[in-house]
């Protein structure tokens, strides 16, 4: 009995991987074994960095709030502590946007917590 190889499915599988590695450099885009490894590694990086992105943005927001708070004579930790004490519920993303793009609004928040 001849060996059954499902070449339609295996070609489709390879085609899917090759499509995902399109735009990579060198043999990573057109050699099957290299492309397969590159695609697996790329998916690992994507999974990891979806979590890292959240960390990086939070750090950026904190730096912006800190810079804005220091213009009004407070450190970041003082500012956030007073915010929570006054029960002003603005998250870091919104506060950083205010500090960067609407300094007057941020000043109003800073004056409210002093």
C-alpha cells in the first residue's frame, strides 16, 4: 500500500508560516527550516512583549506625572498619596496625558490636592 502524505495540508501549513515570516531578513523569509524557527521565536517575543508593553507604558506615565508634579512642588509619591487621600480617581494614563498636553488642567488637579 502506498504511503499517504497529505501534501495539501502540509503545503498549507508551510505557506502559513512563510506568510508570517514575510519581511524578515535573509534566509529567515524563504528557507523553510530557518523560517519556521524564526516564526516560533517571533511568536514567543510577541507573547512576552505584550506584557512588557504594559510595564513600559506605566513607567512612562509615572515619569510624566513626576515631572508635572515637581513643577508644582511635589514629588510623584507625595502627589499620588494626596490624590488617594482626597479620593480623586484619575488613573496614571489620564494624569500623564493631562501633565503633558493640558498643563492648566494638571495644575488644577495639583492645586486640589495641596
